[in-house]
C-alpha cells in the first residue's frame, strides 16, 4: 500500500538514498532540507512529482512552520523519519545560546514529532536516527552553558533522542510505533567524510534499515525500542538511557528548552 512518508534531511546521504528507494517503490515521499537548491536537486534525483519542504532545523520556529505547511497539505502522515542530523558545523552555538547539535539532533525532531503526531495514524511510525555514538547527557551543555567538542555533543544528542524515543513511547497507547535506529556506523555520507575523513561503508546499509523500520513487520511492535544495525538486532542503548533519573532529567530539559521557543 502507498504510504506518505516525510524524511527530514533528505537532501543528502542516508536520507536522500532512503527517499529515492521509497519513491521508486511507489510511496509518496515528502522531501525536507535546509537548502532550496539542494532540495531541487534532490527532487530531480528522486524523480516524479515529489513535494519539497525547506526549513532550517536549528531554528525551532522554522520547525513549527514546517509542521504547519505539512499539516496544511496532509490530513495523514504514515511515517515520519527524523533523519536530519549534524556532527560538524562551523557555528556550534545559536544566537539564543543553545547548542546547535542538540537543537538539530534532539530538540527539532522532538518538536516536529509533537506537532505531527495528531496526523500520524496508530499504525504509523516515527523513526528516529540514533547512532552507536552515545554518551550521558550533560544537561548544562544541552542548555548551552557548557561548550562541547563535536563528538561529545553528537554522542550526547544521540543518546538524548534515544531517551526521548523510549520515554515518550511509554506514555502512548493506540499510537504510532516510535523507534530509535542506529543505521550502521561510518556509512559513506557527507557527515562521515567531513567528520572522519573516511570514504565509509555502503549507505544502502542505512537506507535499507530505515525502510524496514518505517514499513517492515519486525518493527510493528517495537515502540520504544533501540535497533542497532551494527549488530543487526534490537538491543539496549547506552546504560545511561536506562537510568530512570537521567532519563527523567533529560526529558524535563528537552521539554523546557522546546517550550522556551514557544
Ligand atoms: N553516516 C553514518 O555512518 C551515520 C551513523 C549513525 C547515525 N547517522 C545519522 O544518520 C542521519 C543522516 O546522516 P548522514 O550520515 O546521511 O549525513 P549527511 O549526509 O550529512 O545528511 C544529513 C542531512 O541532514 C540535513 N541537515 C543537517 N543540518 C540541518 C539543519 N540545520 N536543518 C535542516 N537539515 C539539516 C542535511 O542537509 P544538507 O544537505 O543541507 O547538509 C542532510 O540532508 C543523521 O541523523 C546521522 O546522525 C549516520
């Protein structure tokens, strides 16, 4: 059956490849990116009459507008893939003092999910991009008060998205599956080339697991789970995600930061 699927960060890397494959399978893929020229190039690459949405996810008011434009056109969204992410960026702190890595990798997908959840059906899915790189979250750093290196911020922001996936899913019933996925490590994207100077592994490894998480049977009862595609199995995330106190602190801080931009 044809599904309507929004993939954030589908102008490059794993997101673009996933979009191309899903569109080739006949799904109605909504492309998202921050750069209009890259969105146009992605639309041409994906082919067909594909919708595009521009929004810089480091700006939570742009996230709100993005959700509004999608809801203005769609009464139902079957799958949201929160794929956009950042590791290296020339600017790490936003004008409002927040750390851009946490905003793009953790807060923006949280807010987008919150705003789109009303149009995602109970048999729909929210697929969140985690990573093998996970580290306990320094709450002060998430608030923008402690500078972090690229890798520290990345790993903490990826644990934070894994935590909100787990915690949020616990409070939902008769609701879409919410799952966190490490697509596989060192896949050959721009992020990996810029971050590690490596050519990287076949990106199909990542795209194929995202498609499985979005549509596949084995993810149908996986709400709250973490799938580690390095081992090819559901597994526990970093121990800090299982620590109830840490998870509660992270959830409270995420909500506080998102609400600050209301
Ligand atoms: N590659 C890996 O080995 C690997 C491993 C684990 C997890 N992941 C995760 O997989 C996801 C995809 O990464 P990738 O490797 O495919 O990296 P990528 O090629 O750099 O793609 C990232 C995508 O996110 C978009 N993006 C970045 N910052 C944004 C912002 N502020 N607003 C809107 N869009 C933004 C990028 O837009 P532009 O095209 O404009 O840059 C691009 O479309 C990320 O969440 C990443 O953390 C990747």
